[in-house]
């Protein structure tokens, strides 16, 4: 998979993949397994620096978020329910994309959540199918923990649901700590069971997280290291980094009413070039990128396109709509007991742990967020709250933003109707708590030197709020307008507040409570009558993107606002596909890394099958 430096060698391929991130690399690698086809990948970002510690070392997770070398630093519009703050939505930049900057977590949503994707009109997109592709992507190294330790850390792997021959390395961790065990034990006092393998179709409860780490090296395993590096010399697959795509060139299909993608226009080193696609163009630019390219290419809502002077090849109002993202907020406490990442700011301590890391030990080799807690709606409010949240799903039209195109409204209502059936069930996950050893950046607090912190991230798992991402200019270098409409549905806000209260409660439960020096954030008033509003105001001021945007090129029926069909073909075209998280029509209850790999694997097989 040679990386080339000149557009002159990038003129014509059987397949052109737009986006060399996680899913794009999977698609390109798998297609190029056939030596008789050629594949070209256009990546807007650079080729990463090999052996960069902020990418490779597990303890450095999060360091690349906000780093312009690795992050596109996309900002949302001002969000009214977040006190009119614009919110950063990090996006991986460069070959490997977000697999280079994510938090390593390899988890799956529930069987019901994958099956509902098929129910929304996508034959073959169900638990069994997607599970097989997740397994195809991964190589699990089983834990060597004793039976007693497995119980202590909430681990008992169901080997039937994990892959052992794929490119991506996956492990439960190479270092296990007292903090890890204490999180598991404290969470049991919330009235939740241990879930010894949350990857087998049932997510609720307390579990240890798998991580995309190679246990042989204690380094991150990514699309770059797992898919690109082993195939770097494959002659029928070329990658051109620093290539900003302007549009897909669209022409009429001679034998039908469909449009055909014939080429891709891009700029590289200040020069505009064209690469021809003999067979197909595949967009893998992510939930904030693929819809942008579709609109610049004349595929989207014709009223938006005409306003910007772009000829409409296909009128497809769903492009850029139905955007969904998890939203999160941090609770922070100070500890004097546990070893935390904050200690690495001391140069002498860092030297000690660098020596330990050479033996795959110590803080640098440990996963900073080892254990996770997944909770149903009943843990986020009382019976009246849960009933009220459920009742709103009986009138789903009222929750859809009035500016949403009519066909997209119908699709969102269909999503709500599917959700309503399972909303109140104890196995339906509505929130996630993830506790990390160290201080994570938050708008309301700065870490003090010499202190040790614990951070609990509270993720709203299945938000009902729906937004959009649209181009605001025909200039391909201009940033799109991104508006997730965070917390615009009132129950999203109320449930996030309830989840955040649960996060602060976790600090008060033993054994964690025995080792908390003080709560840092939120700071609550002494007057009990003011506490609830203090929680609500903190959430408004401190909420952040969960960094999991999906939905902007939804795989749904066209009359429901869909953009691609079950074969990932863009409606109205014959050979233009989208393969990334933007195709998911409805948010999944947990982190999407494992799902993104499965989408790439399944997309490649769909494309291969279409040739036969």
C-alpha cells in the first residue's frame, strides 16, 4: 500500500476511496486483496509519524484530541442547551483517522440495537451479520487472569463471539490495578450486576473493556498499524495524503435514469487534479465529511444546493440530516491513593514508568479507563420520570425539529417508534459511566500540578436529539455548518443530569469512597434546595461531544429520508457508495470503534459480491 507524494501518479483506478481513516483503510485493503483490481485512496490529512508516543502508548489516550496534527478541530454551531457554547467535535486527521486518536475502547452494542438497523429497512444488517464482521476484523488475545481475578475484574470472555484471525489486535489489558477492582466493586452498590462479557449481545451492567492494544508491544492497534502497515508494499493500492477532495464528478448513466460517479476532483500541493474511477467511488470521510462531499457533488437537498449555486444531480433531502452524537459530562475527584496519569507530569516519576513500560508494566502500559458501567433509564430518575420520558415516544412527531425535511421527519419518527418498544426495559442501555485515572480537560476546571485526579465520564447512550451537517459554501475548503442540536429534546437533558448524579454517587460508594480526598467538580451548594439546579447548570456549562457522530448519510428507505440503500449505494446513483459511521440510521448505545471496523469489512464484501 505505497503512500505516494505526487498527484501525477494518481490518475486512474478501478476503485477510488475518499478518506483514508478507519473504515476507508479497511475497505481499500480488502478490495485490493484481488490483485486484478486497483484501488486509490485520497486522504485529506497527512501520513502519521511512526512511533509517536501520544498515538502508540495506551496511557497517552486523549493527548491527540485537540492536536491540529491529528484532529480536524471541528466546531459545532452555538448550542442553546449548552448555554450557547459551540462544542468541539474531534475528528481523526491523517491516514488511520480516528483510530489513531480514540480512547482504544472495543465494545459492542446490544443484539437488539443491531437487529433494529435491519428493522429500519436494511436486510442483512443484523446482529449475526455484523458480529461476523466484527470478528473478522479482530484478533483477541485471551486474558491469563486466574478464575478469582476474573471475577474481581468482571471478566469471563465468551470466546464464541470474538475473532482470533483478524488484523486488529484486541485485549482486555496488559496491566490490572487495585483501582480497576475498586471501580467494579463500588459499582455493584448501585444495584447493578457484573456483566462478564458485555460483547455477547447484552451490554447492561458492570464490565471490563476490551482495548485495541497489541499485548505483544503494549502499543495501540489501529487501522494504520493493522490494515495499512502489513500491506504497505501492495502495488495495486496507492494512498495520496494531503489530498482535499472537492467533489465527485457525476455523469448520466446511458442505460438508466441513474447517475454515475466517473471521477473525483481534488487539490494537492495547490493544484486541482482529477482521478478517474473505472468501477466505483466509495466515500469514507466520516459522519461530518461524507455528506459534505455529496453536497459539493450535487447530491442533496436541492433547495440547499440551489442557494449555493450547485447544480442538483440527485435531489436527496436526507443528505446531512439525522445527525446524532453522544454527549458527555465529567465528574472529577481528587485522590491520594491511586496511581494516576497526573503523576507523569513529574519527570522523575515519568522516567520510572518509562522503564516499566519497556517491560509492558506500569502506568504507561495500563488502560486509563479499565471498567465501564451501563445503566437503564430506571437508574436515571424515579418512576414518574421514566414514565414521562416513555410517554413522549407516544407522540414522536413533537420531538422532531420543525425545520427537518418531511421525508427525514418520517424516518426519525420511525426510529422513535422502534425505540419506544424497548425504552423502559432493564436491559436497554440509556447511559454509560467510564472512570479514568487522571484529569480530563473540562471547560470548568484546570488540573493543579502535583495533584492526582479521577474523572468519571457520563455518556448519554441513546439520545433522541437530531441535528444536521450541511455545507455553507460552494467553496470546498470551507468548513461545513455542524449542528447536532445537543439536548434539544428535553428528556435528553434530564437523563444526562440523572446520569451525572449517578456518576457523583459512585465516588461515595466503598471502596472508592475510602480513597477520595474531595470532590473537585461539580461544586455543589450547601443549601439542599439549590443542589438540583446546580447539577443542571453544571451540565449546561460542562457538557462535551461524546465524539461519536453518526447518521448523516443514513441507511434507510429513501422515502424515510435515507441516503444509501442496504448495499450502501447512494440513491439515484449506480456506483457511488458510502461506507463509514454516517450510514448508521440510529445511535448505538456505546462507543462505535468495533462497529466501524465491521462496516468497512461488510462494505468490502458487498462491493466484491456486486462484481460477480
